[in-house]
């Protein structure tokens, strides 16, 4: 089994990488707010100053990436409508999937903007927009259409949350908070994140297996096609990410509580994120390659509204 010839397209891969990141960071902000910061952001409480500031920083970071995603989705409506010989409004009223995609990204933008300004109601709006969008295909009866988007969502809830935890949580913590508070605050965030990481990691594996089988079509395609060989390379780094995550959970987690432990897990988390970025780079190449299971090796489905990645390979 051999897919059609393929040549590396740096521009397309860069676009895929940007689109993956634009989906993962907002998901990571949601995970950070509702898991890593949950003890200091419970309803009915004012929360610790550190937690409130971290939540607002996370919302701003997510807002910037969501605006980029909104620009792609909404800006792509005229071209998508033209292909169907409709205007943009006609497309929105006739295609529930596209309409829901636009609604979700608008809610996410509004939600993150409100959360950045300190309005609590912004977070549920943003969470709805981020979490519901990948499952919009359920309303159109296209069950297979949720596999890739859900895979990216759960990768975001895992690796995206880890990124936000390190950049928005641990880094400012080490600079601004008193030494005697760092250990306890870091331990609280990491322990809040751990259950989400475990659950999301499991879902990443599940949807990744489904996606891999869908696009490989046969077991031997894993080592007889360029696509399969690239997938193997990616899986080696995926295994490394899981290994580093397991190390942080089993060996670093129990030591948390001191300033030294907080610094140590920050360093090991940066290593985990570095390897995860390599996975994203390989994925951004893999999704441009012809899938063996597709006739002629052409990517299935084409891009969804606004250029979000219609991955032809397992996501991050």
C-alpha cells in the first residue's frame, strides 16, 4: 500500500501548527481556571489575590488566540459561501454546523474578554464556546466529524493547560510571591491539574487510535507508507511526553509543598512542554501528507470553516 507522492509544504504546515495552537491555548485556559485554580476561585468567595490575577492573565492569553481563530472562521465565511453559491447569511441559516462554529467562537471571545475584566460570568461563556465547538458535528449526524476536533480539544485540556500553568501560574509565582507562599500555591495548582491531565491524556489516546486507524486503513500502512513512518516518529515523541508526565505525577508530585519542589516541577514541566511542541511540529507535517486509507491519498473532508485544521492524522 503506497500513498501518492508528497512534498513538504512549509507554509501549509506552519498554518496547521498555528491553528492547533490557537485551539489548544484557549482550552488550556479553561482547564487552568477550572482545575488548577479551582480552590481559590470557588463561587461565593473572593479568592486569593494570586488566583484572581492568574485567572485574568489566562483569560487575556486565551482571548488573543481566540481572536485569531475568530478571524479565520468568520473571515472565511464569504469564500465558503461562494463555493456553495450563497451569501454569508444564507450559509449560516442553511448550515447548522457552520452557524454553531461561529456562535461558539463569538461566545468564547466575549467570555474571555469578560473574564479578563474580572467578570465571573465570562468563564462559563468561554468554556461553552471552547468545549461545545468540537462536538458540533453531532447535530448534523456526522459522528466521525468529532474525532479530530475532540482529539485536539483533549490535547489542549492536557498540554494546553500545562502550558498555561507554567507560563501564567508558576512563572509569575516564582517572581512575585513571597518565598514561603510559593510551595503551597504551586502544590495546589499542580494537584488541581493532575486529574484533568490523567483524564485528558486517556481521551487523547482513545481518539488518537480511532484517527490513526481511520487514516491508515491497514496495519502494514504504518511501516510501508511515508505517512505511517512519519506517524511512528511522532508516536515516539508522544510516548516521551507521557513518560515525562508520569514522572512529574509519580515522582515530583509527592514532593510538592516547598519552594525547591515548585522550582523543580517547573523545570520538568518545561521539558515536557518542549517535547510536546516537537509532537505538534511533527503533527503539522503529518496532516499535510496523503492518508493511505484515502483514494488517491487526498486529505478527507477538507478544512472546516475559517481554516481550522481538518487533520488527516492523529492530532497533538
